[in-house]
C-alpha cells in the first residue's frame, strides 16, 4: 500500500505542477484538469503540490515526519490566506 500511496502523492503533486505551468504559459488546457471544465485557481494548484509533498513525506521511511508537519502548516496558512481573500468587499 505504501507504493500506491506514493503514486497518489506524485499524481496529486503533478496535477498541481501542470496547472501552475498552465497559469504561467496561459494554456487553458493545462489550467483545467478536465477539458472544457472550470479552471483550477493557482492557490488550489499550490495546495495540491503541498498535499502531494506532505503525503510523500509521510510514506517515505527515510524522511523525517517533521517535514510533513511543516508542509501541513504551509497548507493551513495557504488555506487561511485564501479564505481571507474571499467574500464581498
């Protein structure tokens, strides 16, 4: 199961990286995970990369669990910053 979990971690991080590349190159196909669907926002893509990293660190026997905790705090900070941006002003 650890191999499957690592594969999922890589897939999640890769989706985030491809969406970020889509935003950098203004490529609509890369910005949306499903062609014709709504585009994924850059904050969400960064969150995907962080989640993939955290999952990878949790399943890697060599990595310190502290790395996963640090990335988890970054995910929380990103979520709070994104939440602070939303709403009518």
